C-alpha cells in the first residue's frame, strides 16, 4: 500500500479496466494514483477481491463515493459510512470524496440530483458532511456536480459551493468538466466561476469527457475524450491554484488502453508545463 502526499496524474479504476491494466504493467505504472467507488467493491471477494487487493498493495488509491446522498432528506446512512471506513482501513486508503448532490430519499436512485441552492440547504448538507467526517475520522472532499435544472435556487451555484465548503470545513474535489458543462448550459463564465472558488480547499481534480447534444446542450457522460475547453480550464486551474493531483474519469465506451493512458499523460504534461512556467506545485489529500 502506498502512502504519502497525493500527487501526479490519476485514472478512475473501473472493473473493465482491471484486466487490461494487469496485462500491461507498463500502462499501470504510467498512472500515479487510481480512484475507486467503494460501494462497487465493499464485500467483494474471490478473484475480483484479490484483483483489488493487488491494486491497493501496489498503487496509491483514493475513494470516490456514489450513494451517500449528502444533500438528501433521508437520515444519513451511518452504516454505509462505517462500512466505507472499514474498507478504507483494510486497503490503506486515506482520501475519500463524495458528490455535492443527493440520490434518493426512501430509496436509491441511480442519478445525482441537484441540491437546492438555498441557505437552508447549505446548513443541512454542511451538518451532514461534518457528521460524515466524524464517523470516518477523516476530512473529506465534496465534488461540484453537473446539473440541468436548479429548482428553488435562492443563491448562485458558486455561492452555494463556497458556503458549503466554509460551513462544513471540508475540502473540494474540483471537477473542471462539470464547470464547463454547467457554464455552457446555464450561461455563466467558467473562468470567473473557477477564479472565485475557495482554491485552497482543492484536494484533487477531475477531468472527463461530455456529450454535445444537437441543440448544444452538454451532458456529463464520462464516456468521451476530454474536450479542448476542459483542458484549457484545467490549465487555468493550475495557473490559479497550483498543480493539483488530477484524475481522468472514464465510465464506459472505453478506448484502447494506450489511448486512455495517453490522456493520463496529457494531464502530466500540463502539470509539468505549469511547474516550468512558475506555478507553485500544490499537494493536498493523502492516499
């Protein structure tokens, strides 16, 4: 198990990628850290469980949750948090993140729904984040999410995100693709949004691909290559906040492994270019 400051260029580890990466140690070695969804691995034994153990023993790994529903109305799932904590301890994983969203009430939906941008919602979700941090015994990061409607909004997305970070005293998983998607769909300036975030809270960064619909609506799919505007926004993030650990998310429609590793290398090249230009390197989470 690898410890120390999280840094470099990472890749979301999906089950479909484990076999190709095991067959290509050179490709796995080109990835500085992997990210997994703990819900997809908790309680998994046999061959798949051994496969995961092989990755966590050889590589730095962080966790990115899918179903905690931080903004939801149902009571916080303490049992899930306890299981996640045990799982992270078993695999020597220190860093955990979740989405600034909710995914159900009495049941679980397989979608990330937008939390209303209100002061009441800030207090509600911040209290749940603080509770989650207490149960896990870890500071966590929350991700700014893509959304396609903002019901009941009484404040801007930017003000909401910053208020939650301050009230909860937690970190930020900065998704630059989500900023680009939201800025395009809702008509705001992505660079201005980025500049006004609490950059000192950034633990690590996500970049991903999106789908462009015929009516120019952008859909955050994680099934396409990273688009040029997203690469440019990543470069802006480095220029503003320093070089942060950055991860490629790809959930389906996987290209050949060399192409996917090429995107990881593109992240590293941008990190190196930012460092050469005088951007101070910055490290955050430990994994």
